[in-house]
C-alpha cells in the first residue's frame, strides 16, 4: 500500500521510541511504501527542532527510510470544504503521489474525514490504519 505520512506522524515517530515509532517501523518492515513530501519533512523538522532537538538524528534516520517527493506546487491544492489550505497541500501531495491512504493524527482538521475517501485517498487516523493493515483477533 502507498501511504502518505503527515508531519505529525513523522514528529511522533521520532519524538520517542513509543507506539508511533513502532507503528511506522511496522509499516516499513511490512513493505508498505511510506511517502512524504518536502513540506511535511520541513514541518516535522521545525517541530522537532523546537520541541526535541536531541531527536533530530532520529528524524534524519526515518526520512532516509521513506520515499520523498518535492513540495507540491501551490496550484496543486486539493479543494475540500472545511480543510485549511496547509492541510489541502498535504492532501494534494498524497493525491499527486497516488497514495492509497493519508495517515494523520490531526483530529482537529482531518478528524471528520477519518474513514472517508477524499480525492481518491482514504483518510486514516494512526489507529484506524493500524487496525486495517494489522488485524488482530
């Protein structure tokens, strides 16, 4: 599966060695294509530098394991009512990269779209994507 990782997923995966770190490692180890773009990497790096600068090498390590696309041009916005512009750019990148899913922990802006297709991309919370890909009894 082609999965676009939002900046908050990158940030959470490298801020500690907890559940998000394990989740992203599971995605990669299972052979899923995990994609980001330059904007997402920039946002994750900015937040790591502000909140946990000692974890920057972990971000660099993770970024070396995912697939990276250039920043989508501003004209490539996905038009979705109720989604702020910077989040439309993230969705547009996922669409342009032909990702099957966008995983984000941003409940404020994407929460109402969890479990829905937006422009052909299924929007997932980390938990819903985990449950979808790694079913448990």
